[in-house]
C-alpha cells in the first residue's frame, strides 16, 4: 500500500514460555518429504472445507480426515487437534495478506491519495473475499498462538509506519496527529473488512470498497 522511505519495523516481542496448551496449537511434525507435505496440504484443504461447511464446533477431526481421505490416525501424526489445524490456516491467511500487501508496496503508487487507499482496500478485500464462511470461523474461533500474535504485531507496526509516512508526505492530507491517523487507517481497513465480509449477510465487495475509500479520504483531507 505505502511505498515510502519509512524504515520497516524490526521490534521484538517478548518470548513466551510455551505451556502445554500452547504446544497443543503446534503441528506434530514438519514434513520432510514431498509425499508428507502433500498429505499435510490435503489435511489443510479438507479442514478449510469442513470448517466453512459445518462451522468450528461441528468441524471435527473425523470429518476432516474423511474429507481428506486419510485415516484419523494419519491426521493425528500431523496435528494433535483441530485447534492446531485452524491456527495453521489462520497463519497462512495472514501470510497471504502480508505477501499481497508487500506486492503492492513494490508497485508504483497511484497519483492520488484516493487511488492509493483504493489499491490497499481492494487488496485486503480480495484476501478476505474468497470464503466468508471460513473467514468467520478464523475470525471468531481460532486460538492465538504466541508466534501468530507476534507476527500480527510486527506486521501491524509495519503497516502503521508506512501509513504515517504516507500521511506526512501527501500535501492534500489535513490531519494533525499523523500517528493516531495512521493507526486509525490501518485498524479501520482491517477490522471493518474482517467484520463485514465475515457476516452471514456480507456486503457487496465493490460497494464496501467504495464506501471505505470515501470515508478514509474525507477523514484525511477535510481536516
């Protein structure tokens, strides 16, 4: 979104001693062979389908194993429970969002502030729009591992740094507190899109994009 000269966030998050419950959110083994990696991918794909269709409570490991066409014992060789599977799905969703955002940073920025905001909002919507039922499960039900929380914190600060640099260098921006404005911009896009795309009756993506862009443009430029 914001291809500026701001230094990327390199702060660290305090290390957390992993409890037994936190260990239960970790995969049991990391595949070392192609066949094992393909099996793990089948489990994750099956889990995404099951969680989207049945919800989290009814999305049992038995259903996931059946969907993946493997035995329940084989599933447990990779994941100790469905919490660990959902945590990995959330992590991959976050990684996709980070990759998409950084891809936009590497592209030439649009000329207008509205165009810059639109490019970012559209990228976030596209990253969330593929399966709103699964998104709701991830948003509402997923446990948060220390590693996942640390990744979120680092990327959020990265976004805020870029947003603040953008706000401070665009002549049409009129807000005075650029740090708070940057945090509002980042949080509004992420939380509103998460919430409205994941609802049982989601808003049309184009209409949602237009209204978020109009809201943020007016906030930043009216002063």
